[in-house]
């Protein structure tokens, strides 16, 4: 059984989350050898996921002097027992010196760390979550253990980790598939079988990134101004230091303002060393990243780096080509940009290029459309039946190689996650499958299921 340890300093809300995950299914472990009563284990359930959760409780009565040492020892033990750690900080309190201490232990010792900013219900939580990026442990999940918020995000984070789970689903779905009458599903039918699971009432999170002077602030103001015109001055436009919420025909959209982040980071710098750049943080917050290029100096090193980062972080990417009003030879320029894009950013093949002028407002509709479309693709779910039909066709067209005379068998596949789409393929000798073959499958998925520009994750699991 997959084991998750919840670690963090006292009072961040570990036990509260533990209790929520475990309910009454608590297994007391006092009398097991090697495990002190400082650690509690329970059978956790989250949706259809089942796993063991370990709570590092029992520190409340520690005196200040002994606290750090005990905390360290206890955490190290929990970390060593677990397959992954949920590292919890208090979003309201922000990142403290003790949190830093834990981060250090985890960076050195833990196999996999999920960072969680707890107590994130309401508005008070986002500042602490922002600070949490500085821990260098990736994107913090914003949770509220007490109110049960963020559980679907936690589920998504755990899903690809919980051992054997993907195989179980795949096997069950495959069994159902085999016993079901043969339903003819046409894989060219793009949207009919999709059931995006996101909540359209939740704001779509967008970041605008790019080099200084690309026109990010102008673009954000343009998007904000347009919203004002559409919805009237009395409509609730909320603006805090890091994001602006706008309304696109009833769809709430939160735009991360990197200029605002910069200001905030400066204040925090005095207290905590924030090592990550504004762009990086914006990328991690966002679902869709708009990489804004200046048409006069497109694809600079910095642009490429941030676009690559967005892909690696699993964000949907839209490329905005700004200052299009300055361009005289538009057709030639666009062709040139497309070629450069394919060559320089092959990992984002097919991502939309939108020409626009943040200054005049031209192209805003197309940008909005591209963002919303990228978001839908990013959330896309493809039924297992359809995937396996597709896999069969791909294998037939190009059988996988047979290293040492034994052909690698790809048995079946299923989608394990969305945001971005991730798939698990069950196969013999996954370690021997060449990268070229993996690329063949990824590119095939992208093309046949119409997922341009979205990062696609493909995992290969060994089996038999
Ligand atoms: P632990 O020491 O890390 O196990 O923390 P506890 O689970 O005992 O929680 C410490 C305090 O934080 C308690 O007063 C909880 O009620 C409170 N708490 C836990 N989770 C949340 C949350 O999501 N939001 C808020 N506002 N308070 C919480
Ligand atoms: P940021 O540093 O990326 O936030 O860029 P700004 O929004 O501050 O813009 C940098 C400069 O580019 C300013 O002088 C803007 O007026 C100008 N600019 C922004 N968008 C456009 C555009 O679409 N066309 C033209 N011609 N200039 C623009």
C-alpha cells in the first residue's frame, strides 16, 4: 500500500487533514516495533484512492528546547517510512524558519514531496502560498483541511503516485471494455466523448509572462479595461497585489500580474530569501500561460526559457505576438515566426500563435478564445476505449522495437490525469522502450486527439 507522510511544524493542521482523510479508519500503531506513538497511521480514502497516511503528531507537549530536535527525528523517521510526503505549511502564517528547516530535511531525504499551503480558505491564504514557492519544492497546493477545500487538487497530485492505482483502473476498465458489446467509437470525433471535469465557476488562472517591455502590463490593462467596458464600472473587479480577476462573458478569469508580484517579492526579500523569479512563480500559479513576445525581437533566450519552463511545469501555453501594429509585412512575418517556433520550441508543437496589439486592443478576442481553448484541451479526458483503439492502430502502423529479439509489448493504456493530460501505458520492459518511440506516441496523441500546444505526459509501467 502506498504510504503518504504528512509532515510540517506543529499547528499547521496536519492532524486535521489526517482525520479528514482517515475518518474512523484509524489504526493505532503504538505497539508495533520501531514505531513510536508519536507517529499515527491510518487508512486514508480520497475519492477512489486508498492509501496509508502517517501523521507526525505528538509534538504539542514538547518544550521549546527539545522541539526542533524531536521534530527533526520524527520527521526523518516518517519520511523514511513513506513513499511520498505531504509537506504542510500554514498559508496564514507564511513561511517560518521552522518551515525552512523542514524543507531542508525533505529536499535531502524525501523521495517525493507534495507541498501544501493549508488554512488557505478565503482570501488570507494566497500570500502564504506565494511565499511557499520560495521553498523550492514546486507548486504549493492550496488546501483547507478544516473546510475540505483543495481535496480534488490533492487527489490529482496523488493519483499518479499512488502505486498500482493506475494499473487497477486500467485493468478494471479494460475488463469492462472486453465484456461490453463492441461500441464503435470514431477517434476523429473530437469533442463528443470529452467530459472536462473542471468547474467553470472557478476562475481560469492565466499568467502573462515575457521579457521586460514585451507589453505585459499594457496587455493586462487592456484585458482589464475591456472587462470594465463589457460589465460596467459597478461590476466586481477585484484587484490585489498579485492578481486581477476579470469576467469573460460570465467566465471568471484570474490574471496573474507579474508586476504586482515583483513588488510583493521585494517586501518579502527582507524576511525570506526568494530565489525564484517572478516569471517562474507566475507560471506555477497559472493554468494557461501566455508567453508574450515582442514582434520586433521575438524568441530571445529569455522567451525560450520561460516557454520551456511552462511546458515542463505542465501548463497550457498560448504564444502572444505583441506590437503587431508595428509590423508592415505581416504575412511573411507570421510564416517566419511559425517556422522559428517549430524549430526552437518543438516541445510546444501546435501551440496557438496569436498576433495582437496590446496597445490598440486588436487581437484580444482571438487571444481570449485561444486561452479558453487551451484550457479545455488541458482538462481533456479521453475515454479508455478510444485510447486503446488508437493504441492498437499506432502499434500496427509502427510496431515497437524488439531489443535482443524480444518485442516490447504495449498492452493497454488509460488516462491517469488531466491538467495537463497524462496517460499510463502498461508494457513489458518499459526501460527498453526508445525515446523515439515515446515521442511517436506523444505526437500521435497530440495530433489524433487534437491537443495542440498542451504538455502531454506519458508514463510506462512495467507489467509481467
Ligand atoms: P497539527 O499540529 O499540524 O497537527 O495541527 P492541527 O491539525 O492540530 O491544527 C492546528 C490548528 O489549526 C487547530 O486549531 C485547527 O483547528 C486549525 N486548522 C487546521 N486546519 C485548518 C484549516 O484548514 N483552516 C483553518 N483556518 N484552521 C485550520
Ligand atoms: P512590460 O514590461 O512587459 O510590462 O511592458 P509594458 O506593458 O510596460 O510595455 C513596454 C512598452 O511597449 C511600452 O512603451 C508600451 O507602450 C509598448 N507597447 C506595449 N504594447 C504595445 C503594442 O501592442 N504596440 C506598440 N507599438 N507598443 C506597445
